[in-house]
C-alpha cells in the first residue's frame, strides 16, 4: 500500500509545479514571477487552502507555447 501512495504522490507532484519549479525552469526570480502574476502575464496558477500556489504542468506548457513569436 505504501508503494501505491508513493506512486500516486509522485504522479500528483509531476502534474503540479511549485513557484520554485517554474522559476528554476525559466531562470527567473520569485519577484519576477509575482510581477508577471500581478500583471496577468504568467501561467495560470491555483491557490491552495494553505495559501501556496501550484501551476498545472499542462497550463504551464500551454503558456510557454503561447509565447512563441515568428521571426520578422
């Protein structure tokens, strides 16, 4: 039963990213992330009951895809 919990926990954590995960992936500071969030320029995020934010991996990847520009 412990293996199932670990597998489910790993799956759940892989589906949701923390602010630290996103900042590390993009090479930005937490303050930059929060600036983008305030300006509604960052990825969609969810606030948990404990006040922490999580970003669904699919939302993060969709947001990244939306940033592509064609060369002029």
